C-alpha cells in the first residue's frame, strides 16, 4: 500500500536519513525533500540561522508539498515543524498562520513520525547547530502533537521514535502493518 508519511522533528535528529531509509524499504515510496532544500533549489536563500520570515516561507512550501504530492511519499518535515520553529521564536502561531489550512494539509497524511531529541540522538548523532533552538523546537513540537491545542493531529496516527536510532525504520514499518495505523493518535509502543 502506498502511503503518505510525514517525518517531523527538530534539526539534528536524523530525519533526512530516516526518510531515505524508509523509502529504500517501502516499495513504491519516494522522498520529498524538506522545504529548506526545495526552496534553495528554487533560488530562495534563507538566513543562517533562518529568520521568522524564513520559517514562514518554509511553512508555505511545506503546505504546497503536501498539496502537490500524491501517494507513496515520505515527507522530510511537515507543517508542524515550522509551527514549532515559529513558536520557539516567540510567534503566537494561532494568530500568525491559517490554522485551517495547516489542519487540512495534516489530514492528508496517513502517519506522522515524530523524531524527538533523545539521549540516543545526542549520543549517536553529530551535535545539532543551535542546541538551545533545537531543544525549544523539540518541546514546542511535542506540545503541538500531543496537547494538540490547534487540533492539527486529530485522527492522525503518530509514532514517536524514542528508542535507539538503529531501530527507527523497523519501528515505523511495524506501525504501518495493517490494523496498526487504525489506532487513535498517540504514542505507539516502545521504539
């Protein structure tokens, strides 16, 4: 079955590698690059680190990617990522973005994979640039997913990858087995 899978998390947690590994193991699935990369290819240059304006542009590009893509894709980042970055930068996203547009885009996903900062990512992966920002984004993202104050994840199965980095792909594949994705949203099993 060809699905639409979104992978979200702060920078430095191995999302891009996970997306590539998932596509290598899921028949007929292709990766959709993160908006930062797509925008660079389109000639847009983000500041370093990205500004609030850059995160808004990336959010719009993420929404467009979700709208323009069919089935059998794995997205490297979802709109939730950019809401988390905006929140970490002090923006009240409820007033700053079209929540209904984000909600309808998120509803097109079959599975949301959350890749948070963990002891294993900190120990195994190279250190993230701007670690304080990464921590703030991590916390904001987890709040958006689990507290869901904007009702962006209602009915969306969520897998949070908190276990060893080398078991992530198997955890996601297990969540895609028939019947597993029919659970209500929330943290699925140990990863």
